C-alpha cells in the first residue's frame, strides 16, 4: 500500500465508529456528572434557603441593571451600591 493510496472503506468506517462511540461516551459522562450534581443540590437540607437567596440576588441584580440602564442623578453610584451591599452581606450595619 502506498502513501497516496486512499484508505480502505472498512478502516474509515472503523475510525468513524470509534469517534462516534467516543463522542457518545463523553456526552453520557457529562450527563451523568450533571445528574449527580443536581442530586447533590436536591439533597441539601437548606435547598429552600438556597432558592430564596437566589431569588433575592436576582432581584438585586435586576435593580442594579435598571439603575445602570436609566441612571439618574438622584440614584446612588453603582460602586457605592455594590460596596454597601457587600458590607451588608458581611454583617456590617449600613453606614
């Protein structure tokens, strides 16, 4: 067989089969990992608190996004707002 001779169809088919099997295995592995992570989250005792925190955080992000979009002079500076909220999360009273 010379270097210019095309690959035999069976070798090409075998290569394609192996590549497809490898891709399918990778995809299934990713799905298994995602399912495992989802089960871990569902098993958490503080799931309700986690969801509540997520909703609160989304609401705060929404407020900040609307302030940035329609920033008026009477609204707080974005960096000041972020610093105040970080201090609140750390347990420091509002200054």
